[in-house]
């Protein structure tokens, strides 16, 4: 999926830094994760469900869905200042199955950034605007990468 990322309002250097992380992270390349949009406190990522992503029931594997959430939620926090973060905990709710060939749009929104933690929430919809899953994740915040 050839996606050209859109900058909807963050600093151009920060935008390019986040896109570079996305493009050079080996796990992102393995799954084909490509950020499609960044705004202040918001990130969007689109992915097509491939057969390699399926569970034994023929639906998108929950672990794959969480991997995408982890990436898009982390990116949403980085849009507010290129924070150095790592996952602490997450809560995911599966609403409907994602099928092979579905185009999924994941959106993450930063809802809290403190001195030691950050929280983001997200939703994923298929091409028919059907809600597939939601996720809330708490990250440990090491601080801004620019200040190190």
C-alpha cells in the first residue's frame, strides 16, 4: 500500500523524524506499517489485512491488531514533542472481526502526557466504517528526545 503521509499541522522536522522512525523500524517493515497522517496529538495508520496476518479462524490476529495500535498510539504521543516512550500497559476491546483484504484505518489520539507517563486511545475501522477494535495504552515517558 503506497501511502504518502500527510502532515496536518506539526513541525516539519518532527513530522520527518516520526516518519523516519516508521520507515526504518524493522518490525514496521515486516508488517508493512505505514503512517498515513500526523497532526498534533493524532496519528493515523492504514494497513490491508494479508493472509499472513490471519488467525486459525481466518480473521486478523489480535496480536497483529495490537502491534498496529502500539505503533499508532506511540506516534500520536510523539507528535506532541518527540517523546521517548515505551509501553507499560494496554487494554484492547475486540468489536468485530477484520477479514482478509480489509483496509483498516487505525487512529490514535494522545489524551495525557505527564512527567513519567503518557496515555493514548485509539480505534480501528474497516473500509465500510465498521468499528473493529478499540485500545487504550499507557506508556512510560523518558522525556523528549530533543533534550537528551
